[in-house]
C-alpha cells in the first residue's frame, strides 16, 4: 500500500511517498481503508521533532518512533479481528487512530464512531481531533454555561472554527480572535463579535470574559487573566511561541504553576477523540449545528506540500489529504 513515511526529523523534504506492507488487524483491531486524513499541528511537530523537549516523552531522540504520520481519518472498515463486535466490513467510520497518512490503517473500536451522514469523506476526516479538542475544552474543561461570554483565541483555525460553533450551540456569547481576512468567516460560524489580532490586543481591552479558550497566540496566562472575570476560566490547549526547544510548553507550565494561587481557574489538557466524543460531534453535525471548514485538499502523494502549507500560513479551517490518487 502507499503511505507517507519519514526516516528522520526535518522539513517537508524528509517525507517519502512510498510502498509499505499493509497491516493485519489483531483480535481487538479493525483494518480501515482510509478515504481521507486531516493535517494537524501534531503532524507538523512530529515531522520536525519539535519542541525538542517532547522527544524525551512522546518521541525518540534521533528519529521518529512511528515513521508514518497522521492521527485522524475517515474511511471504510475492510476487516475486523475476532474480538470486534460493534463494527463490520463496509461500515463508514471516522476517528483518531494513528498512522493515517496511508491507504490502510489499524484502529480499535474505542477509536472510532460511525461517520456522520451528510458529510463527504474529506469533511468527516477534518472533524475528529480538532472537533474533539474544541468540544472537550468548552464542555469539560471550561464547563461553559448558556449565557456566559467566551473569547476564542485562534477562532479561524482548525480547532477554532469548531469551537466557535460549539460555543454557540451551548448558548454562549462568542467573541472570536482572528486575522482580518477571516473575520467574515468567523462571523458566519456564529461569532457575535470578532477581534482583529493585528489591531486589538484582547489582554489590554476593558472587556472581561467568563471563559478564554486559547488555541493560538503567545499571550501568557498572566496577561490572559486581565481579560477574565474574577471567577473566570482560562483553558489552554496549544498556542504559539517559545521556540523549538520548549515551544508553548514553557508558557503552559508557567500557567499550571500559577493556577493554585489565583481565584480564576486555569485548565490545561490534551484531547482524545474516542467513541463517545465522536458521537457527540456527530449529533451536532447531524442537527445542523456544526460543520467542518476545509482550507484545502491534496492527494496523499502531495502530503509534503500540504504539511508545508500548514506550517507556513494556511487559510481558515483544516487541510485534508485524500486517497483518490494514492495508487
């Protein structure tokens, strides 16, 4: 089968479009024919091996632990292990399972859910990790309530476009922070207010929010607290800055150290899609409250170009790889 493989850390030039052996499912696994896979920050960082500190915990020091990139996808079940009961060959599925920049990948039942009706395979592939990150950040970490105000920093990104819609579906008053070219899109997704980060620094304004969901930007937790209500919640799931050694980890670690000593709540988390969260996203999609935004699609063979686009200023929403030209 065709796949995108890397044998060393580096820029997009280290990625190879090549043939590898198709995997065989164990008793608790499914073999899925990948229809499309989305590109995310995890792929950019896994390719480059940064921030370097993560090589000590989630990667290996000198070369990638897993040579095939990709974490989420949509596709069709083609074979199941003896212990699999909830899915059968022919089922359309989506989810987070790893090594998805390939024509086939392995998953467990807990990684997947039936794909939402009404979406193309490319649209479904754009949902799992980004959608789950937005859902968990707002529903679980922020415990966002109807009528509350929420500021979404990075509202035009892959996670942010989902977060704006989910926050509106939860009954919040939403302010999105994005670039000027994305303002109209962010409003169309349901944002009540939009701030242009090239002109407005939300940490210096008079407005205060019940929740700040920081997906992008490099504002410190201390600065973000100035824009929070006294009992507000700051939720951090990523962000920019920090260089290639620590990346955003230094800023996030400082926020965690500060958290016990301030009245405002500071939450840091890593999202996992999983069946239950995917089912919640499916319900929102099929109710017409959530839709993926796709910036661009590429065939699998052009994954290097797609990841380069991701890392050097892509448009709003998600970048997706399709398998139509993989063979």
